[in-house]
């Protein structure tokens, strides 16, 4: 997989050539977020750093989508959904619910967790496996389901 930063730069050039201003502008927001971290931390981004930034940006969009849907603001909602789909293009392939459930079963078995109070142990095992590949909120929801159903 190419470095997300390079992929975004290439996608910006393509959007400019095809005069897709909406895509170009949304990609520039991602580019700016990465540039800001490089400046703040005075380092070049690794592929993992770039994926972390994209994951945070996707999470922001998901939260905005939730809030805008509650408020009934359709015009802003469409923009946020578009940006989320764009971000997801540059993230690693997301895990399906079934794949997450398989990982959760294995983590519960590995940790011996039996109650919701032991959720932290299970999440500790799962986070490195799902980082950038699944929404943390979804993973924790599935873990809660499994531990409460015992």
C-alpha cells in the first residue's frame, strides 16, 4: 500500500486535472491535517501516523454526521458524509462485523474475561489488532455484547 500522504497528494492532482473542486477541497483538508501534525511534532509522518490522523478525521466526521442527523441539517450532513467516504478511501480495508466478532471471541478466550468489568483487558488485546481497521466504538459495543451475554 502506498503511503496515505502520497496517495492524497496524487488524488489532489487528479482532482485538479478533472476540475473536481469538491473532492480537491476535501482532500486538501486531509493534507492540511497531516501537515499540521508534521509541523507540531517536527517529524515526517510514518504510514502509521498518517493512518492515525485519517482515523481521527473519520471519527470527527462520524460524530458530526450523528449530530447533524439529530439536528435535521441535511445540507451539512451530505458534505460530512462525502468527506467520510473520501477519508475511508485512504484507510486500510475496514473489518466487517463478523471479523470483529471473531477477534473479540479470541481476545475473550485469551484474557479469560467473563464480565463487563473485565472489558479493559479485552480491549487492550483488541486495540492493536483493530487500530485503523475498525471504529473503536463498534469494537467496544461488540465486546460489551459478548461479555454481557457471557
